[in-house]
């Protein structure tokens, strides 16, 4: 039944194969010979199969876990270096017809204020985001064909790209909306989106159906096959994710990797990103009502194992997580983080009182973008506002080959430095600017190609003089 090349959800995420993987992992997680051979393969930085990675995840031996974490750090550095891409979510509408039991947007929730931004309100939100320094957004909506039809999403994307406030502009709009048709994915592609993100929530079909009792999202196959339709519609950067806490994490982990393998097998390109959201408190939602919550150590171990198994993928952590966990996660493989997020509709212009909030979930990291940027640099990272790849047509397998050929230092690193410089000039506090300028000075010599290094040096001077938007 299991067939990674099949286009049927129940065949590429075959329940029997997941269970067999878990059994194999339990049986071998204490077997030194098997562990050593998996670790030896992982050291090649070419990834692991879902079965191999599941053995590492199941292993409780402290010394092995430490080795996996060290490898995750090494792989993250090799593929992504020390740069961290910044983004913010933008909630357009919380109208929703689904009944997802973990999400406050569920249609039975009568006390959450329902809001849908007008185009003028979107423009104001975008200006507020630009004034912080954001260049990359992920737009979010509930699923509601009447309130949030695809035309509304397309018009909103146009509005977002059209706002240029002072030195600001949004240069990449990623989209996190419900599973839709090939035709609608094509329209999103034509509207110039970056990544299409859709969280699976859970790969366990029976649980999925219970957790999504009503509405279009109830259809497991339609949801699980969405990325194939997105790819058919021409979107070649897709982002996977599981909402940890809903089901047993080992099940989700194996299935998530099977999904990544499926995309590689069918489309020749794996997930552009993998997100690792954990369930949070929200209006009408008590996370302790879900039995499968994971502690911080397990969460970090999952991140390290994903990094080792899928070395090329971007990994995203949101403000669902607080400073401490984010710091650990950055070390273990995260390459993109959000900053200063508001999960309420219209929340960037008018922050809401928590008691009457339209928010999707409580945010743990409440720092400003400037504080997050400064903190990242103090931890030795280069915050990046780069959006070059998709604007240069480096999407899908073209991005993957750049990543897999380790050209990051000649391409992404220079772009990170130039966009960081823009941030420092336009938005940073004096302290952040000081730290950032020093960091850029230190990082410049690390660009191996001399011509590119000189190009960057020239552009940094031009940015000082007021010019913007350079890229390799
Ligand atoms: N409505 C679209 C969908 O169904 O995919 C868009 C996604 S929704 C705006 C963004 C994501 O937030 C969901 O996919 C879900 O994983 C996550 N989410 C929902 N409720 C949450 C909660 N209580 N805590 C943390 N994350 C939550």
C-alpha cells in the first residue's frame, strides 16, 4: 500500500508504514550498530529516511542525543550559515467555517470578535510592519468562501506589494490559507507569492477527522494532497508543518518526513520550509485539553532530528515560543523566525486587549523587532531581510540546488548583510545599529568570492547614501 510516488494521501502517508516505522524505531533505538550506521550516514549531510530519522528520535541515550544535536548544528551551519531570515504574520480575516477544535476561529466560537480587514486597513497594517523594518510577510486567513474568497486574498496581495512607505516595501508575501484548488493555486502563483504554507495539523487520519469535525477542512485527503495541487498550479516553494500537541509526536515526525520524501519523489523538490508550531492557549482553547503536548527538550530534539533528516529545508519557528526555547532552537536548525508578531486581525495598527482579542493564539515572544534583531546578533547570528531568491527566480529545485551546492556564503550571506544594513540605516535603535555595523564588518571577509565581496562593499556604501534594494 505504501507508495511515496502515489498522489493519494493514504498511500504516501500510509498509516501501516508509519506504524511499522515506529515499531522499527523502538526495536533499534538501543542498537549501537544501527545507531552508528545512521549517524555515519547523517554525517554526510545528505539527509536520512523517515525510518532512520525515527530511530534517532526514539533514542534516549544522552550521548547519542548530544551527537544528533551537534550534527544538527553542523548541518545548519553548512547549509544556512549563521543567517536567520526574519518575517511577520499578517492576519487578514478570522472568519472561518471550519470546526477545528484546537483553533479559536472555529465557527461555533461566538465570543471571539470576527474581523476582516478592508484594503485600506491592510495598507495601514503594512505601513506599520514596514515601519518596524519587515520585508517579508506570511498572510493568514480563516477558511470562509463568502468572507475570504480567493479574490479577496489576491486583491490583498496586490495591496501589500503596492505599499511603499518611506524606505519600506514588502518584497515577499508568503501565504498560509486553507487547502484550495489547482486553479486557485495558479492564481496565487500569478499574484507573485513566495511560499505556500499549509500545516497538516496531524497526519493521523482518524485523529484528523475528529479534530476537524465539520467544514471543508474535515476532508483529510483534500488537505493532505494540497501541496501536490499547489505544485501542479506552479507554486514550487511549499511549506509543511505539524501542530505539535494534537497527536503522538513520533507518529507526526515519521509522517512529516514521508510527506517531504513524497514531494521529492513526485515533484523532484522537497519542502521549501518546515514549521514546528506547538499548540497554545487561545480564546476558547485550553491546550491542556490535548493529551499529546511535548516538553521543551522533546521539542528541541524533534527540531534537531528534522534538521539532520532534511538538511536543505528552511525551518521556521514562530512567536508561539518564548525567548529561551527560540535560542535553543536556533542552534539546532531553525533558519527563519518571526518577530514582533500580532496574531489578531488589525493588531499592528491597533493592539488589542487580550480579553476581547480576535487573536489566533497567545504570543510568547512579545519583544519588538529591534529587540529580536539585537538579540539575534548578540547570539552570533546575522538577521536577514533578504527576499532575493524568489525575485531572481531561484525557486523550487533552483533554490534547492543553490542550497545543496553550498553556495550560501556567496549568495545568501551577501544578501543578508546588505538587507541588514538597510535595516540598520532605516529602523534600528542606536545600540542595535552599533552592534550591527560591527557585525557586518566582521562578516564581510567571510564572503569567499572576491568580486562578490567588492560588489557588496560598494553597495553598502550606496545604502549609506540612501539607495536601497541590492541583491546578488
Ligand atoms: N485557515 C488556514 C488553514 O486552515 O490552514 C490557515 C491557517 S491558520 C490561520 C494558521 C495555523 O495556526 C493553523 O494551521 C494551525 O496549525 C495553527 N493554530 C491554530 N490554532 C492554534 C493554537 N491554539 N495554538 C497554536 N497554533 C494554532
